[in-house]
């Protein structure tokens, strides 16, 4: 069904942006955090969390909703892949909400006071949560890419992915 194409496009775009933003953080921001004095890291980290909160939450919401919507309008293997992509995005959200966000709150306090003696261990935990949410976002994106590639490879063939992704074959 042609209505799935825009839905797949939205899912790919939002999930790609999410995975890309998290990936950029892992590849560039976290190493930079480790190369500057702790006071600078805390100030920058607190400001970054303030400015990107809405953007990242929006990307996570659009990614999950579009993947689940794609699962709802497809069937067979495509449905399973889209639903799994949605679940991976929800996992990114849950890791963020219950792992990174509480630590972000502590980092904001440290930026105006001082970090505790065990701050290195707490920051290491934040980085582990960051790696985990990045991984789940990348998996979600890869699954959606797989759907797009299957559709492209089967377009126009009897029994190809166009029939699987759209309405039941006639």
C-alpha cells in the first residue's frame, strides 16, 4: 500500500536523527567531556541537557510512534521488524528517563556546587547508560533500514515486499 511509504519515511528520518544524535554524543561529546577540566564538563553537560531535552524527546516520540504505526499497517516480517524498532526506541527512552536523567539532575547540582568524591564513578554510569541508549537507537534505525531495503528489493515482483508491506494480497 502506498500509504506506508510516507510512514516509513518518517520512521527512518526520526530514528536516523535519534541514532545520529546519540552516536555523535558517543563519538565526540563524551571523549571531549573527558578532555576538559571537570568544572567545564559539568557546566557544558548541564547546559547541553537543558537545550537538547525537547529535541531528543521529540525524536524519541516520533520514532516510536511512527515505527508502531508502521507495524500496525503492515504484516508478516515487516510488522515484526517495525514493532521491534518501536520497542528499541522505547528502550532508548526508558534508559534515558531512568538512567541518564537522574544523573543529569545530579550533574546540574554539581555545576553550581561541587562534585562529590565518587563523581567519576557516577559519570562512568552515565556513559554506560548513554552507550546503551545509543545502541538501542542504532538497532531501531538498522531495522527500519532493513524494511526499506526489503521493500526496494521486492518492488514490482509478485510475492515481493510490496505485497507483504501493504494491504493483503488480492
